[in-house]
C-alpha cells in the first residue's frame, strides 16, 4: 500500500458501496487493493454497517451544525464562595499568585502524608544488627 501524504476522507456513499461489494462476496484483499485501502479499514466499515446501518458510516469528525463543546470555568463560582470580587477585572498577577498558593498547599499536604508514612514504616520495621540475615538453626 503506497503511503499517502494527506489523510483521505471518504463519503458515506463510498463506504456503503465498498461494504455492499464485500457483502456480495467480493474478495476483500482484491477490493482493498483496487480502492487503495487497508483491508482492516474495510472490515471496520463492515462492522459499523452491521451495527448501525448506513447512518453509522458517517464521515470522521464533529457532525455539521454541531457546536463546539464549552468548557466551564469554575473560578467565578469559587471566587463568589470566597467573597473575592473580580472576574475579568482581576489582574493576571493576582491569578498567578492564587494558582501558586494552591500548588504550595497541595505540596504541603503531600509532604505531610509522606512524612507520616515514613514514620509509620520506621516504627514497624524490625530491629536489625546490621550483619544480614539471621541463622536458620541455633
């Protein structure tokens, strides 16, 4: 299979025609060579067609007319809960300071956790005389 420089996009009609030829009993490898496709791609289309019919063979990407996903910002709600005024008027420096303070708080929690875990491990370790393993028999 020759390597393509640009990704090819296939229409629903093209995919459906290829699947119909497979269903009719045409050799998949010969069909893939003729259409310059990987046989696995034809099998993927066939599985989609069996599960959802021709509607399942849509083009890749977001459907036309759909809106992009909106990511909501949790900052205004958090600021309102803390009684901090601002929003768009807040300086970028203040936002950066708040972000760094949150990071410092998270690191302090992690350090406390690991310090307690280390104390627990040291307390439960058996005493050792430093010469290796003890003898099996007296």
